[in-house]
C-alpha cells in the first residue's frame, strides 16, 4: 500500500465504487483502488467530495492537507482512540521532570549518534574527505550530555552537534548543488527546500501513527508544549532526520534524480515544480517501502516508524526506558 499524492490544482477527489477518482473538469486524471491507499496527501487546493470523505473516515484512511510548499495545514482522520488511560499517563509523564529529561536525553543522544554514523558512512565510500573537526565537536558534545539536567541544556547541545553535522553534510554534495547552512522559512536553496519537505512528510507519517495509538501528538518531551505544534511526533522524527531524510535528499542530488529545472523561486522561497514534485514523490514512496535494516527479514521505513511509536507508547505507559532507533551504518 502507498500514499496518494494529489497536487493537481482545482482537481476533485471522488469516489466511484471502491475506487478513488481524481478529475479536473471533465478530464479524469487518475484512479486508484482504495485498497491500495494508506493515506492521502493533498497539496494546495484540490477538493474532496463529502461522499469520498465519509468512506475515507470509515476505512481509517487519513487525509493530510498541505500548502503547495509542503506546510501541514491539518488532517482529516477517524475518531480519536478511546485509550484515555494512555493519554492520562502521557500527561503525568510530561509533568515528571526526571522522566522528561531522561527521555529527552535519550532522543538527543540518538539523533547525534545517528548523524555521526551518516558522516562515517559517507567517509567509508569517500576516504579523501576530512570531517575530523566536525566529528571531534560531535564527540565532545556527546560526552557532555549525561551531565546535563534540563531539557533546555540538552536542546543547546543538540543545536551545537547539529550545526557541526550540517557543516559536514554540506561537503557531501558532489554534483551541481551546494548546501551552506540550514534555512527554513523560507528555504533559500533547493537542498533546504527538500530537507524541509522531507521532514514535513515524515512528521505526517509519525503524526498519523501517534494518533492511531491513542497518544496526544501535542504533548512532547524534548519539544515543549507550543500551541498547535505536534511535539511528540517531532520528538520521534529527530531519530530519523539524518539517516533517512538527509541521506535521501543527498542521494537525489548526487545521483542527479533532480536537476535545476525541477525548482522555481516563489514568495515562499525555493519550491519544487509540478514535475519536480512528481519525481520526488516517486522516490519518496520507494523510500517508505525500502528495506532499511540489517536485521533478519525485510524491515521497511514504515515498519521502523511503527516500531518506534509502539516503543514510545510502552515507555509512556510503563514508565520505562525508551529504546531509540539506531542507524546501522
């Protein structure tokens, strides 16, 4: 099963029997059997008929509404889980300073270590590169984490390590594109545009899983409580940013899957063109289904995301240590 990406502006998503049809005027753009769809991502202003929405809710197929540049506006999802006791436990854990700091430290360690492995993995294939200064700063930052007793101090260390990581990451682009520094609102270059786009899509995947498990996506532990922010989903995203999205974006550029014609300037910064989005989605869907583990048997990215959400659920429910995702370099 796959995501269905709807990017054709002013199109309409309709239901015909058990098939989703996308039309624009009298033209039928696409049709997809509902059984083949995990979730639907709607970019810009396509419409969905009431009949289609009702069946999507009955079938538990989430619909995410995003702007054309990938900012999540909201989601259409079936009823919230009835597991209120789990959410009560989550609120209690969030008020437990020791639990919160320990979980935040685990997440930060995982993110930094996974970033370090991404650098070393690149060095394995490109031994002529020198990342010694970046790796030294990352190692030094890692050693200090156990002595930090507040979430704010952990976030500060995470920021230092991430800056060192991105300095190394920028040197890994071998072809036509360059990456100097992280820019978000707006993204100032194609690499930043794809990083932000990829992080948004990954956050949406985790947001759907967190909600389905009965957790409150707005109550996080590393990320504080901010109105409207899915902090818990962002907590889990941290483990996957560098080894999944960053490497995915790097490969798209280094293997020339995308070129300069796939991007355009707008008031919202650099964006993918319609054709660029199609190319990106095709490769992103393959990423979701690709075997990303060296463990016995195929384990896809979706499997890993589900496993981490289950792990977070058990950690919150049982007041137990959290086992983060470890990138196998």
